[in-house]
């Protein structure tokens, strides 16, 4: 029997009053394929919940994608506090 590798997945939900602004800041990055071994989806649930979902072929690709997008979300949120 030939077993296909199971994808690795992580989902984060951020509750913040800046969810829409952070989503708009991330949107251009979501259209670029950074790594062919991972897929990233970012959505809004209501006005104040940002959902980040990452699926990757392996744990290294998952970690790399998470590091990048979690950093982008953190920076975008911090910038809202400065504006």
C-alpha cells in the first residue's frame, strides 16, 4: 500500500479590533507564492477575528510560513497602535 504524506496544518484566530486593517495589510502578501511547499489562507470572521490557516507538506515548510506570517501580523498590529 502506497501512503501519501499527511499535510501539516496550523490555524490561528486573532481577536483584535484591528482585524480588518491587518487583513488589508496582509492581502498583497497572500497573492504571492512564497514557498511551493506551503499554502496560506487568511480570512475574517466578523469584524474582530482574523483567521490564519497554513498547510504545508512538511514541518520545515510549516515553520517557515508561520514565522513569516506571524511576524507580519505582529508588525501590522503594532503599527496600528502607532498610527
